[in-house]
């Protein structure tokens, strides 16, 4: 009886989330909110009611999204947001480890975005890297124009233009690693929010591994070294795609090691003091919005931890 009551509460929460996600599409400014909310009811429905009910929720949400916005937006949410909801549901229902969720999500993201970019190029002759490069160049040129109007010296403008030219050529090719990284953050946030909502609805679920217990192993170090070699060979041998692949691998492994350093900080903070949600949020905001030097310091700390395993002797089994 208690289980039925809990499932009834969850059903109401799912309906509420469906309405909030689709109503967020009415105003274009709240589209990011819709992207965040769209997968939540799917993961909860899959875990609580199974695949068939989850597919029914997907169908209802997609139809409502098409009515309240456009069919294109509905299909985009279906392709890019719904799968992460189902992965979250699989994570809870099948008791996956967080590592497995992260790896599967990363592989899925790689395939999804590769197919999307290829489809754009084949169907519409749109090269996303060229388009992004042109957009960045336009923005940079406008910034230089504004700087010149503000009285910046010609020497500084020439130096800025030279540095900016290198950045606008390289940055578009960082898009794949940036998207995959964002996907992993997205699915982790989805798992945490889904568990919180299911707990409020009375459904017992296994906890999501807290960030302070994350450990990045030495294979990531080897990949980081490989990224440096790829960039070196790509640059010296003028092999563009090897260099681009090395840049993406470098960015991705830098992120993983940097997060490992953040985990070390949280681990030892928790051993000394009671860290509240607000404190954790503040630290993460500093990490995000003050990347230099914070992310470089956490990278070095994460690199050292991956080599020497600072937390092993304090590990709680």
C-alpha cells in the first residue's frame, strides 16, 4: 500500500515536470530551462514504471513541445535531451556505477554529435567548424573595432589581432570536446536532481557517488600525455586533424584531472569541517567563473592525486 502511494506521488511529480518542461518552451528565453527539465521525468518514469511508461511520457512531451513551440524544437529535445533522461533511468534501475554512466554517456554523446555534424554537412553543406570560425572572427573583429574607437594603441591592436587570429583558428575545433564535457556534466546533474525528486516522492534509490569520492585513474594521465604527443606531431608534421584531435583530447583530459583536483579539495574539507550545500555551490561557482588560476591549480592537484593517490589511506569503504 505504501509503495502504491509513493508511486502515485511520483506520477504527480512526473506530470508536474512534464508541464514545467513544455511550458518553458513558450518563452524562447527559458529554452535552457526546458533542456534541463525535459530529461527529468523520463529518468524518473523509467526507474519507477519501466520502459513502456517512459516511452509514453516521451511521446506526450514531444507532442506538447511541438504544439507549444515548433516541430523542429520538439525533435531537437527528443534527440539531444531525452536520451540522457533514459540513461539516468537505466543508471538507477539497473544499479549502474557512476563510472559506467559517465563512460556510456560520453560514448553516446560522441556518436550523437558526430552524426549531427555529419548530417548538417551532407544534407545542408554546413560545416559547423567553418561557421563557428566565421562567427568568432566576426565577434573578434567587432571587439577590435570597439577597442580602436576607445583609443587603444596600434601596437596593442596588432598584438591582439595576431593572438586572436590563432585563437579563432583553433577554438572552433574544440567544439567536440566542449560538447562531450558539457554532456557529462549534464547527465551527472540529471542523476542528482532525479534522485532528489525520487526521494521526495518516497522512492528509495541508491545514492549518486559524491564528487569528493571521484577518483581519476592513471589511464587518464596516459591519455593526457598522448594528447601532447598528438599536438606536437600534428604541429611539426603539419597534420591538421592529428593536431585538432590532440587539442580535443587535451581539453577533455584536462577537465577530468581538474575535476579530480576539485574532488580532493572537497574530500579533505569534509574531513575537517561540515561542508554545507551552499559552501559546495560557492566553491563550484568559483571554479567555473574564475577559471584562471583556479582550474589550473585544481588540475595540478588532480594530476598529483592521480599519481600518488592522496586519498587512499583515508578511504571509507
